[in-house]
């Protein structure tokens, strides 16, 4: 399988495709301007985590990963984040299910991207939480932070702006630990 798959019609920043191909974390991108915010790109790690094929993913809203009965209150929080013009980036712990029906806890990061002042894309990243493997969350944060730095560099000379700064968010490790306590 290709290391990243995109909707050919998608309008993405220069270098975006390469970033997806080279990343070691799960990356997705949705078109905020199209009805229901469908995914227009995803990389190999996303297909591996979810078990889905490109044809199931491209053109569909990412909620297909949620259980049949819904993912609970976090769904409304994600919707509010997407609808709030002042919200830039956020992390959510979401119960998801692989294509084979295996439930997993997904730490979803989202950051909005603007073009000419309007929100045009949403970058998504997924981390599959594994019990007893807390160190993986720190490695994930580090890898995602590097990808976001690269994304910032490659958009710095274009009319795209990555709104999320990631640094302002709690570490993935602490979000997972907090969820365990609750
Ligand atoms: C780029 C992007 C990636 C997303 N990734 C996931 C994901 O991995 N798992 C998930 O459950 N929801 C994910 N979502 C959130 C859902 O697509 C959807 O926005 C959420 O369920 C709230 O909307 P709804 O109430 O209309 O379903 C993602 C959204 C975007 C824009």
C-alpha cells in the first residue's frame, strides 16, 4: 500500500503530501469547507491503526471509527471544537473500533489550518492508547511535535497558517493518566 493516500482534488499546502508519507505517527486531513468535513488524506499509520482501506476513508467523516452506539459525550466536545471559530487545536480521548471490530482508546489531536483567513483544513492525528505502554505516549508527542514543526516551516511562506501550537496542550501521557483516574 502507498504510504499516504489523498483525494486528488484536495487543495493542500505544498509539501503536505511528503509530510504524510514520511511521518511515523497517524495523520489525517479533512476538508473543512466540504459538507460534513470529509477526510481528504490519510497516511499508512492511520490505515494500520484502524484496519481500514483508503476507499473506506477518503471522502468520509472520521466518525466511522466510533462504536455503533456512539462514542459518548466526547463527540459533542469534538463537534464544539470544530464549530468554535476561536478554537485552534485540541486533544480528545475517544473510544473507537477497528474495522475488525476491536475496540480501542484513541487519543485524537486536531489542529485547524486557515487559508486567506478562512478555516479550510483540519489536520488530525491518532494515537492508539495501550495499557502499560505509557512511554509510547511521550514518544508520540515528540514525533507529532516534529511533524507540526515541519508543517509550520512548509506553510510559513505560503498563504496557509497552522492555527494549533500543540505546546499549549497537556501532554498525551497526562491526558491518558487523568482519564484512568476518572
Ligand atoms: C481531521 C479529523 C480527524 C478525526 N479523527 C477522528 C478519529 O480518529 N476518531 C474519532 O472518533 N473521531 C475523529 N474525528 C472527529 C469526527 O470526525 C467528528 O468530527 C466528531 O465525531 C464530532 O462530530 P459528529 O458529532 O458530527 O460526529 C476527526 C475529525 C477530523 C476533522
